C-alpha cells in the first residue's frame, strides 16, 4: 500500500522543495484475533534548479566547425537533452554532430551539456533547445 501512496503523492500533488523530508505511513489492522500495526517510512528528495543559461546566438560559417553549450545550476539534472530544430525530436550524435553523453560538472556547482558540429551544413540552421530534466526521488527506510 505504501508504494501506491507514494506514487499518488508524486503524480497528483504540486511538490515543492519544502515538501522534502521523511514521511511515515502506519496501517492498523483491527482483526480481534491478530491485532497488528505496520509502519513504513520513506525519505522524499525534491530536486531543483536555481538558474539556467540564457539564449545565445551562435554564428557559424557553412563548412566550418562550431560548438555550443548550456548551463544549469542547483541539483544535478538526471539528464540534459537537446531538441533538433529539423525533426523536433531529441538531437543525437551522428553525421558530424556530437552531443555530450551525460551531464558534465562545471565550476561553481554548474552542470553543462554541449553540442559540437563538424562541417556545418546550411540545413542545420535553427533553434536548438537545451532542456534539463529533474525528477522526484524517494528512498524507503
């Protein structure tokens, strides 16, 4: 039953940093032959970001190489994704494009991801969007 309560809490509530902490669930069984109380607890961690990089404009000449990156502050993101302006899907490495695998730690508690393009093509022009993804996690105790 505890798992059901946890998932209901995480899906249906607006969770803020102030909700982080230890939670306890107690179930009383009132069967007269076997009275019992079961207790379980979990710790809820709410991850957040404090700041994000600003919009930047990168100018690259056709057939040149270029690199651009984004930064996030706060807790480490679970992942950072880039949106491909051509497909509107996730930008992936291949055909002269390299997306950093994972999240790289920078000075001052910042987290980054970058994209490198080799031999830029005119068709690659567009708005590349970087998205940091944080989740809610819990630990059963």
